[in-house]
């Protein structure tokens, strides 16, 4: 026996997801079923759920660092530092 799940969403969200899933050859109901199956397989939400404030604050900090004249390491400098840290171990 199948059960029905009803979810209210904004018209714009529904229209956008219908277009997206249609472009993938799916309807929205199938995409939601896929999410539910993936949740069972992952034993949780099948993607990272997190606050973006840490990343956003790190980006703002880097921008402020650069604006105040701070410099960043080049790729070569970073690699040398990593190699030096490995050699210490």
C-alpha cells in the first residue's frame, strides 16, 4: 500500500524544481522518492547540512586581509611548507 506525502511549497520553487527535474528526465515525485531512498541508504540526510556562516566569515576575513595589504602564500610556498611539515614528522 502506498502512502501520500503532501508538502506545501512556494509556486516559484515548485515551477523551478519541475523544470530542473524535467531536464533530468524525472518528475518531481520521482525526485522526492529518490531523496527518500538516498536518505535511507545514507542513514540520514544524503548531503551535508550546515551553516554557511563559517565559510562566509572566512571569505570576509580573507577579503579584509587582502584589502589591508596582507599577502597570501603562493602555491609553491604552500607546497614547501607542507613538505617541511612532513619532514618534521
